[in-house]
């Protein structure tokens, strides 16, 4: 048996709408603001497939409250240490 016959055939890619393709290209370019805006527009779509794609992309941009809490606590700690250091010169 030849090696070419043993290789699995590639599965055909599912067709992607132009809106979803444009949103993914914006994300690949690093244009997160445009990708987020396009995701919001797709989430409001009546088409269930487009709505799912939009909601999936919007979930990627969801801010984690734990990360925000860590940033705030770190900033407060830095402020406390700076005031403490400068107050005891």
C-alpha cells in the first residue's frame, strides 16, 4: 500500500460568512476595538450562527474581575509603600 493512500483526506472547511471572516481578520491584525465592535454587531444578529459567533468572540474580551482586583490591590500596595517610604526619610 502506498503512503499517499494511507494519508487521511483533509476535511473541507466549513463556509464562513464574510462578517465572521472580517471579524477574525481584525482580531488577527490586532485590531481588538474593531473585532469587539463587530462581535457586538454579530451578537445582535437574527441569524443564530452569526449570533453564536458574535457571542463567542465577545466572551474572549470579557474582563475577569479577579484580574481587576489584583491590579487594584497591587496599586494600593505600591501607593502605601511609597507613602510609607517617603514619610520616614
